[in-house]
């Protein structure tokens, strides 16, 4: 998989349309596995703020709902989309619910986990709102644990954006 970038993957958006991540070529991305009923769910607010404030400079948040952690995102894609929009004003791209661990893990997350390992070299995503920062070249720069607030990632994002 040498030479592989996030642009080599596709995923269904929250409306069910297959999208190529190459649509985001040249942008700095923060790819996040999200959940609607998690203690970290209020991070949607910080993610949306980053998206709003840095979007014009070439930054994009991509949200991937996941129900693998204590069933904290049990709704269907429509319910998830409505929840995010109504409660947090989310207008960054949201994708269809996926798995991030195990045999059914989405290929994008298999790649992200290999490229940026977690604590003590673990590839497993530990919880909702694990964040992967991707540079404009499509390469994974860093993984952040769920406890890292979106605003605490801002300086790392800005380093990757054009001045």
C-alpha cells in the first residue's frame, strides 16, 4: 500500500451517494468517527467552528458516524443527519454510518489506523471522536484521542494550511 493516500478511498455520504475522497484533494482534512449520544458529542460544536473558521483556507471536517462504542449512535443516517444539523448546526460533510474496528471496519479507517497508530502502537480506535489529521497531500499527519478538543488541534491544522 506504499503511496496510498486518503484520496484512494470512497465512502457513502449520509444521503447514500458513493463519494471519492479525491474530491477533497489539496485540502487539509480532519476525519472523525462521531456519535450522537456520547459524552464527547458536544465536540460537534468545536468541529463545526473549525470548519466555519478555516474552511475558506482549504480545511474540511469529515464526520463518520459509528455505533460500535456502547451503541452511542443507534439511529439511521437520516436521524443522525437531522440530529447533527438541528443540535449543532453541522454543515460539514457527514458520511453514512460505518464500523471503525473489527472485520467490518471501513477500508478508510483501516488505512487511517495503520498510518497513525494510537497509544502504545495500538491500531484500534478506542472510542468515538478519535480524530485523524490529513495533510493536503492526502497523507495522515497525526491521530488525536477523543479527549482532545477540536480547538486544541487548530494550531496543527493551521500549520498545514496556506498562509
